[in-house]
């Protein structure tokens, strides 16, 4: 993720996932905090589908 456009892309794809209540993305730290009751595999798949790599 390198700019605010990327942040919006990732946020949009994550917020659509079942159980996700809130998504906060920190561009400087390059991390995402996802609130809710969700399946983390779905989160990873959505991020990858949006074209980004998941670093754990
Ligand atoms: Cu970007």
C-alpha cells in the first residue's frame, strides 16, 4: 500500500466481508486493524484479490 487510493481500495474490499464491523488502515505503518467477528482467511483473500500482499 503506497497511497490513500490503495487504502480506500483495501478498506472497501474488507468492509464488505461478513462480520467485519470496522476497518482502520494505517498507511505509515502499513497495517490494517479489522474489528468484528470474521474469518481471517477471507480477509487475506480479499486483500490479495484487491492486488496487495499480506504480511504477517
Ligand atoms: Cu496507491
